[in-house]
């Protein structure tokens, strides 16, 4: 069965009971406890790198070496986004108000990402990962994720769909810009909470960012810095999230297994050491993150043996690959999803 094909998965007779036992085991191992020391060090380090990057930008000034700083800041922006992700899942602060305050500072003011818009979208993703109609990450706005979507595709998704596997990484260069645009568009929604604060911080970021670029650099160099910085930021973000679910089974219609099966069967872990944990923000332990979203990042690795052993006991497939293999599977899935578009073109 191709991994992009919507599937119907078995649902245990006692929904939630299997997860309750796993949850108890994880809690008894102390893996749900908060890690204030870890997050204090991590937030301080990322803030120092952020400030250091912009200080270096000002010191280097009108010089093409500023593009090296743009590359560095692309990685730093990605790390800020990962911190905002952890905060949104209440891994850092116990109170919601503190989490939202920090999230808006990091997301809106720090990197120009609409925190409220992203949090809503990401929460819906966690509730229904890889569901063809319920997961917002599977909406065919540019790419198609299943052959069903490909057959119904029109406009840009149909144009891109036949070659989307080849275009995937080049398209990620636009992801940083897309985050900015979607954050601004979300401000028009009356349902958005704290719109004034979100908008003020978002436009403050844009104003300061563009002012810094065009005051320090000549126009051509400023545009080059912006392009390098935002394109690499988009590639980095996309490279973090692409291995997690792409190429895994897609649910459709009424397919909604119990929580444990739903999260494990649609997620993929990426093997690696501490560097991989830092580079991917712990999201390489995607199965554990989806099962326990509020578990602090450094404890996800410790939860893996417990979850892996439990899944083996229940005969639930636990998918784990290397990073390159995960990208290969994701690209293969995209290629297979676009098959109906290519077939229709050949038949025309």
C-alpha cells in the first residue's frame, strides 16, 4: 500500500484504555515533570545568539559577508520558532497567560510569525494528524498529499502536483514568507484572540527588520540579505517538520482510531544523537511528542524505549528511520500522490 493512500485503521474495542496504561508508565518514570533549568539555559542561549547575530550584522555593515550572518540568523530564527512551539504546548510555563505572552514575544515580535494563528492551526493538527480533511497541514493549497486530492486538484496544486516531489525543497524557500503572510491574514478574523496585540507585535517586527536592513545595507545588498535569510529560514523550518508525518498513512472520512493508534501510526521518529535533538528541536521524537505534547523536549528521548516497548507489546507499528531516509520516504509519497495528475496529462 502506498503511504500516501488514505487508509482505514483498526480501532481497539476499548478506546483510550491502552493509552491510559502507557501514560501511567511514563508519568511514573518522572518524564512529565517540568524542566525549568533546561528551558532557562535554552531560552538564554537562543536569546544570546539572536542578539549576537544582529550585533554582528550591525558591526559587519555594508559588506557581502553580511550574507553569512543572514545564514546564521536563519538557523537562529528556526530555533526561536522551536521555542515558540514548546511554549505553545505548555512545556515551559505552567500558566496559559505566561505561555501566550512569551509565545507572542518570540513568535510575533521575534521572527514575524503570527503566534495565535499558528497555535490554532497546530492544535488542530495534533488532534487529527495526517487526516485528509481534518489536519490543516494536509490542505492541498499548493501541494497534494493523496491521490484523492490529486484527482480533484485544480489551479496551482494541479500545475505543481505532477512534479511536486522535485519541487518540494525549492518550494520550502517560500515557507518563511508564507508564515508572515498567514500571520497578517489571520488578523482579519474576528475569532482571533488579542488581535491588537498580535498585530502590533507583528508589524513592529516587520518595521524593525526592514529598517535595519535598509539603513545598514545598500538596497541591492539588503534585498539579497532578505532573500537569503528568509529562504534559508523556510528551508530549515520545512526540513524540521517534513520528516514527521509526510509519507505516513493518511486517514480519511470516518477513519478515526483511538488516540494511541492515531498518533503512533501517523508519526515517524528520526534516529540521531544529541545534535539531531538540537537541530530538530526534539521533534525527531515525533511519536512521543504526539502522545505527550506537554512533555519537555529533553525527556522525549527518555520516553522512546518505554513507548517503543509498549507498541511492540500491542503489535502497533513504531516507525523509526534515519533523517535522509525520512526525506526519501516523504518525497516518494509526494511523487506517488501526484500520479493521477501525470496520468491525466499523458492521456490528454
